[in-house]
C-alpha cells in the first residue's frame, strides 16, 4: 500500500505541470547514449510517448553521429571535425543522409512498438528545413546553416499523440543536401513552431561550475550568467553550441530550455514533471 501511495503522490506532483503544458509544443533534441544504448533509448522514447498521451505535443530532432562515424570507418572515410562540425564532402553527404534516414526510420518504428504514433519527417524528402551553405563552407564542405523552417509542415504533423521525427539533413535552394548540426536544427525548429520548451539530451548531467564535479551542477542558469561562464571557459568545447542554441531559442520566444543527461532513466519526465528537476534549465534574464 505504501508503494502505491508514493506512486499516487508522484502523479499528483506532476498534475500542475500536465495542466500547464497540455497542448503545448516541446522540441527534443535526441542524441548521445540515449540514441545508441537500447535500454536507455527505450526509456527516453517511453517518456516522449507518455508526454504525447498527457496532451503535450513533442517533436523529436535526432542526431546520429556515432552511427555516421561507424559507417565512415567501414567505408575507409576520414572522420574530421572543425569546431564541433563534421567536415562533409559531396560524397560524404550521401552517406550521412543514408545513415540518418535509417536512424529516423528506427526511431519511428520504436515509438510505434511502444504504442505511440510517429511521423517520419526526413528533411531531405519533406523539405522541412531549407539550408544555405555554411559561412565556412570552403573548410566544412556540405555543412549547412538553416535558411528557413517550414513551420506549417511540422505543425500539420503535430496531430493528437502524433510525434514528428525530424532528421537534420536538409535541402538547399541549389537542390544540394546539407548536413546541419542537430542542436542548431532543434533550436531553429523550436523557434519556428513557437515551442514552449527546447530540451537537449546529452551525455553529461548538465552544466557544472567545476568540470567533472557533479556536486556543482547548476540547476537554473540565466542567459547573462551563461555568457559569463563561456567567457571564463567554465562552459567549453561541445557544451558551448548547446548553450548558444538554447539562448538563441530563448531570444526568439521559447519560454524555457533544458540540457539534461539522457542516460538517466526517465530523465525527461524527471526534468519536466517534478519540482526539482535533474539537469540545467537555461532561462531568460530577469
């Protein structure tokens, strides 16, 4: 009986959040171990399906870097990054698109197996994202920056309990394919569809004041403080583009953004539906 009461208490704690977020759009960037490890993957997708059943409208934007790296190794291709962005030749982009299409189809299939509804929106087929060549295209090759997002196409897919699953490969006005950073894609999509939340799943607990010391996890971080931490090099390397993606979304009207550890069981539910949360919430300056 005591266990049952505790479960009921958890549901009651979640009630105000469910009421507040019902009918609202959340954009979730899905990558890291949560995409690779089958057990973690199942828990993350269960969270997202649960969200869809309580009235939230989740949109998934997925990565797939480890799968691309593995395919490159099999093909004898060089894996090269510049400032966190994959150097992508014209031949490489066809491999990237093929691998991410497979990842996309896998996520859709897994959601349906769990009992949810999913809509594959592989951007190279759906024209969800229109890209332009990256400003450093001479170095990066077929890496793109987002020119515009087809918000109406995405919104039309966000039917009750239907979860759009979007790949970060896009088409340019020149009809070429471009590889888009998934954090940036999630941020731009969140802005375009007027999402309430942008959530980035990663492989760290969140933002720490001292690198590697999880006891210094920052639960809530204002944008001005985030800029200070970047200047002081407390936020560095791969976390910088994530934080900037969050700040861009906040500046464009997204209410709250979150960076959370996708490896933690039911991390999405813990962050969204509990009073304390588990990751770092980045919010607008007061």
